[in-house]
C-alpha cells in the first residue's frame, strides 16, 4: 500500500521527454504586426494570411504549405492591431506564441505537473483598438479555432464584440478581453448548428446590453436555432455593467454544458438583470408575448462551478422550459435579490420543472440572496449555506498565476473543526459523480477502494477547485517483470537522451535533457546494484504516487527524498483481488 494524493495530475508527464511531430511547417507564418492588405509584397500580415488561406495560393508575401480545407496560421509574440474586422472565407486555426515546443520554458518545471516544460504566459494579442469587432465568421459561415491568443478591444454596435460566429468556434488557452456589443459582448452565435467550445480560457471586461459574455440567435425560421455550447476549466470574470441585462443569454435550442469554471464578479442590472439567463420569456395568457424564445428541448448542465461575488437581481434566472442539471456547484455570496429565481414567481410548488439537483451549495432558506427552487427537485444532498460566512468556505479570490493555470480562481477552505461547514468531501458514499478534473487540470481521485483502510475514501469537493490533500490508496496488479527487459528500456532511454543532447535543433530542450540524463544514469546504476531475484519494481511517479501536498499558499509539494520517508512493511505473500484473500 502506498500514499497518494487526492487529486492526481491529468496533464502529460514527460518522464521520457517525448518529442512530438512538428506540424508547424504546414502553417502560414505571419511576419508583420502591421494590418497590411496587399501594399507590401515582402511581408505577410494576419489579414493577408487569412486571404491566402481561402485561395490556397501563396500571395501578399504569405506562403502556403498545404492545400487542406482547414488552414493553420502561426503568429508571434506581440500585438497585431487591426484597422477593421477580419472576415475569414476559409476554416482557419490561429496559433499564438507558446504552442510550439521551442517556445515553452524548458529551464523550469510546471508547478502543476512538476515536470518540464513550464508554460509561458500568453504573449500574442489581436487588438481591434475599439475600431471594430475582431472576427466576423457569420458572413461566410466558416469555423474558427484560436489557441494561445488574446482578443481585446473589439467593439460593434450590433452583435459579437470580439466574435460574430456563423461557424463553429473553439477557444483553447485563450482570452477575450474588454470587448463590447449590443448583444454578445465577447461572442454572438448566429444561426443554427453554430457550436461553441471554450477550454481553459479567460473572458474578462466584456460588456453588452444582452449577454455581456455570450448571446445567440433564437430562431432560424420556422425552427429554433440548435447548438452545442461547452465551456470548461475557464474563468468568466468582471464582465458587464449595471446597464447589462445578462452575462449569459441562452435562447433557441442550446445544449449547454458549463463545468469546472469560476464565474465571479460579473455585473448586470440590479433591478432585472441576470448572470445566467435560461428562460423562454413567454408569459402564459399574454397576447403581447405569445411565443417562447427557448425551446422545451433545450438543456443546461452546470457542474462543479464556483459562482460567487456577482452583482445582479438574479444570479440564475430560469423557467420550466428545458432540462436543468446542477451538480456540485457553489452558487452563493452574490450581491442581489436572488441566487436562483423562477421567472414567473415563487418556485416552491412548481411541478415538472426539469431540474436535477445534487450536492450543490446553496442558500435555500434566507430571503435575501435565496436560491428559490422547486421543493420537488431538492434532495438532502444539497448543502445549505445560509448563515455560513464566505470566509468559512472560500479563501479570497486568487489572482492568475502559474499555480492557478494563469486564471483567477477561489480555493476552498478545509474547515477541520466544523467539516459540515465546508465544501470538502461532500459525497463520501459516492451517490453522484463530479467532474473528473478540477479547473487547474488535476484529477479528482474519488474511485479508489482500500483493502486495509476501508473507512478512508476520497470524495468530491463542491466547486471548480479540488483541494489537494494526502490520503491513502492501493496499487493493484503488481507483479514481476523481466529484469533484463527493464534494464534494456532504461538504457534505451538514456542513449536516446545522449543523442538528443548532440542535436543542435533540440538545443531548447538541453536544460531539461541534462537533468533527465543524470536521472536515468542513476536509475540504471541503482537498478543494477540492487537487483534481487523475482523482485517487484514500483515507479511511484508513474502510478501518480504519492500525492503532492497542497500547502497554505497552494504550492504543491511533490514527491522527493527530502520531504518524504518511505517505509516498507512486509505483510506476507499471496494474492489479493476483489474476491480472493490468500495471504501467508
């Protein structure tokens, strides 16, 4: 048996320093920050790169390397300032600085993985300078993928301050900042089948009257506009104003999943505004508003989100339309009249509401900032936070840093003196399933069965961050392997590293490779020197063990010979599995 941590690392561990195939030779390289449009044949601008992506012919100083339908564009670190909006006529992916291996920090370890490389902060910006929106894909209905890109200062009087989407949009490790529109301050989804995926990104400082972060078209006559929306591992932070009606404005027929996000310090109208609006807006019996803007086939899934310190009349506004699943969310400590509000009045006696509620932290009793939900949907698993101060559940908001994945987050507090008043380990019996990752990319390890300490069990925390703490776990399926094969594998890895240290093209890897070289040399020598007949060799790091402890400053303390002592205790020989216990 061994010690392991409650949250394991989901990010790739570079134990053998693998090198990935370089696909950058197929990308159109942008060589100037100026917003040129054909006047300089010796440089390739972002606007010109988007044009040649459509024609698939080298021109304007831009070189095409592929005739694929989907074109890729590579940007450098710096700011690309626009004179007018970009209107792609091809499916494009745009990559910023830090995506390529040689742009990562191979002299430092990532504080969340304890392995090389450390990831750099975002350094590539596309700035509309308040002159226009940034991307308009609605005109030609093309897909847009952005990775390691900051979009900022997009402005329009209509839809989509940063992106007006007519094709699928994917944001990965990106940001949308300080953009404005009448609808969809950051993003507006126009038309049916226009899907949105946002992962590990920041949306901050965006404003609109309707949907400061996200709005969408409701119908494509005669049908509702259908779309999939997935927002995960992201921070939606400080968007909107007191003139905003909503932060997220859902309509049409969305299938929306928001998971392991921090949604905090956003603002909407304190009289009738909402942060999350999921309503059809039709009043029964009304002749002036006879139809609904939200399909009854819509769905909203909120899971493991931390939704706090927002300002609006309602944090979550809903009606009886659609399916609404809320699991392991904290919705509280917002400034306004309601944390959750039913559009048509008190919700207590509402039937067939479409709710599934499980292990949420909500104010279910107090009149001020109450989460007003149907009694039929409430279960005992939901935790009431009425009369529990914010400071008992969460630390103050933490600024973006390498330890947070460069996103603002809130860490939960482990209230050991009153565990009933915290967000930690809320489902010890495993009645429901939380999201397997937390917002930082750490795995919530909640499925381990212990043979010798059956009373100890990991459980899910409420909210977007899983608190790391030491516990216990079993390693299963251990057995003997080939000693000569193991030595041969170590030798091959060591030899490969020596060859890479001679390769000038890999010089950016050398700082990490030199450390790996010493580690593999020691591993080879120690394995040979301590060879035992029919021994079992255990690589604790490969097993995700032991767990790194999370200190008061949330710096992870990983396995090392200074902070950890390993004691081996022989309890016998035999076989242990789910059914057989045969120990001598």
